[in-house]
């Protein structure tokens, strides 16, 4: 389990070293792992993520002017911008902070400048939503320094706008909402149309293990293009079916219109339609302490992402297969947008250490890549720390 106090102390000490005074605000915003419900969020569907005990930490102090100075410890880089002249620039972590500031000010809020230090322990580009965590940490800091009341759902929407309109990634709202509203010891079933949230306590007998394949999405622009292409294909399917979104389609209706959609668009739609059903079932199965059945549906989710949605990779397939072959594992699947990053497994808690050791060794032997596996605990959403 991550030592939150230790990392909070470190970011506060880094702040003192750089600015010679103490921060007045320190925010923590968690990453997330999605247990099931992949590529359903932008189709108005259902997702079942949990906030994890790995997070972005943002220590800050207001300035009397409108300058924002930020030191990103993980990248060892110092960057700055002026709130009176916010301009989009090349892709960098600073853009997420700029975008949050831009959209907050569009709400008739005048923000103060700030000095800040940002660090964290979420693996970058691993599909664990480090970018959403940075957005929510920035929003929490700005609100604290400006006296803005904290509304998790509204701030998640604002962070999604940052991702969509400022950064240019057309994601759904899952990542931002789970970072804003996560609950300790629980996953959250999120209805991505109504934004209704249903807390799902996780059985005490299971542990969620995140399995970082050690691969990353090569060619970020190409991946963004593939992601946008999948989204367009889903929208095309909904249009041909005459419905607002694929969330409104049943498996029976989809099969009846298979020929009209064509083979490729049909497969994309089939993943989303069946994934929504799997997500709702897994929520009920975990709530009723039936991880065996939930795990089988997680396996089905991976195969659907691999063959119908085609966003998995050899590394992700290999990791999930090795995990599933371990007797402690109930189910395993790729998690996140795909094209690299992490898989996730639910396992029997009493075998956690052996599972991590055995799966790590088997994956490294097969892929000649050293993976990182860690047990994750469901955490609360974004918060201010002492």
C-alpha cells in the first residue's frame, strides 16, 4: 500500500526547497483502475472503476500576481504561464493545468497566480489515468486558493472539458469522475449518461492487482488517431441503428441489423453492447461476493477488446493469459484505452505475494521485459491533505 503521508511530506519539502516557504495547500488526486467497462463511457454506457492508492500530489501557495510557476518533480522540469495570457502549447503536463485554469476562469472566476510543486506515484502512460489525476489535483488546488466550493461531479465535467477541448483527447468522463468521487474499499458503478454513481463494496477476500506490462503506447498521435477512429465507428453504428448511443442497443437488436452495419462496425458495436451487459453483471456479482463468476466476465471482456475492438497488444494478451493461468486468479483483462500499459486481475487475497512473484517471473521469461505488479486498494477521491 502506498504511504500517502510520506509522499505528501516529500512534495511539501520539495516546495520549501524551491520557494523557501511552506505551501498553504496540498491536494492528492488518485489514479484509477477500471475493473470492467472499457470504451463504454463515450457511448453513454456503464463503467466499474475504482480509485487507487496511487496519486498525483500538488503542493501550492497563492501569489499576489497572475503568474503560475510549476515544478514537475517526476519530469524534473520547471514551467510557467500567465493567467492573463493562457496559450495552448505543445503537449506537456503543463497543458492539463492550463486547461483547468482556462475553464475555471470561463466560469467567471478570477484565479490567483501560484507557485507549485507536483509529484506522484502513478505510472505515466500506463492506462491508470495519471492525466485525469493531474487535472483533478489542479482543480482542487485552484478551488482551495480561490474559495470556490468543491463539487466533485461538476469539477469532473470541467476536467473532461480540459481533456476534450484543450488537450484534444476525446475521452469520456470515467477517469475524471472516479478521481473526483472515488470511495475507499469500493468500486463505483458509473452511468456515463446520467452520471449517477452507485457504490459497490469489494469483497474482503479479493485483491485487485495492477500488472504493468512495461510497454507504452508508441506513437502517441497514432494511438489518439486509433482511439478517435473507434469512437467514430461507434457513432456510425448508433447512427445506422437510429439510436442516440450504443448504450441504447440490445444484443438482439444488434444481431438483427448485423448486415446493415458491415463486419467492422458490427464488431465494434458488439464489444460495446456486450461490455455494458458484462459491467452491470460484474457489479452485482461483486456485491454478492461471487468473484469467480465476476472473473469469468472480466476474461470475456479481454477477449472482446482483443478481437472485436482490437485495442489489445501482444504484451497485454500475454500478461492476461499468464495471470489467468495462476490458480489464485479469478479473472484478468487489459485495462485502459489499450495499445499498451496495464492489465488488471482480481485474485484471492491470501495468495497475493505468490501471485505477484510467479506472474512477474513468467512474464519476464516470456517477453524479456521486466513488469511491475502491485496490489491496489480502493481509495477515496481527490482530497486536501494537512
